[in-house]
């Protein structure tokens, strides 16, 4: 612990523990549905309907590219995800949810939210706001290049 209790220096072990406990709980629920927590993260990212480059999906899901490729192959085999060449940069592949993938994500999202509802408190909004602000502060932003 740092000399300033509750400071950013104390967050890593707390956030790690909370993420692991929450992932275990959600992971057990998803395992009953034949889905891994990593697959859930991918479906969640793709649920915005925009399609995402595989490199972005790998980064957001915290998976190495090779592992992501195998996972997406499995999701493609289950007709939950499809891949297309990026229309702007033909060297890139974008991943999208299929119609079945969208329905499955919505169904599982309801299942997860229902299961976690018992854990919710009024402080969750404040916590989410603070975590979002922390993520924003920690996210490296490209510096503008001088003109």
C-alpha cells in the first residue's frame, strides 16, 4: 500500500482481484452456455455493429493475435461472427457479428445482467464513472505531429 491510502498506486491489486472474481463468476455462467469469457469479450466488442479490425479486437480482448484467430475461427464455425476484408485498407480483416451472433449476444447479455443484478448498488454508477476516467487518463494518446 502507498503512503496515501486509496491512491492510484493501490488500485492495481484491487482492480486485478475484482476483475478475476467477476470474470470467474461470468465465466462460469458462460461456460454453461458453451462460451468462454474471452469469446464474450469479443462478442461484446463486435456488438456495436461497426465491425472491427482483428488487431483492434486482439488489443481490446487482451489476446495475442494467434489466440484471437483461433477464437474467431471457433466463433465463425458457430455462425456467431464473420470476417470481411476492410473496404478501405484491403490488407486488414474486419470482424462482425452475424444475425445469430447478435441474438446470442443479446440473450447472453440479459443472462449476465440478471445474474449480476444482485451485486449492483447505487455506487456502481460512480464507480463506473471513476473507472472510465482512469482508463481515459491511462490510455496513451497520439501526440499531434508538428505542422
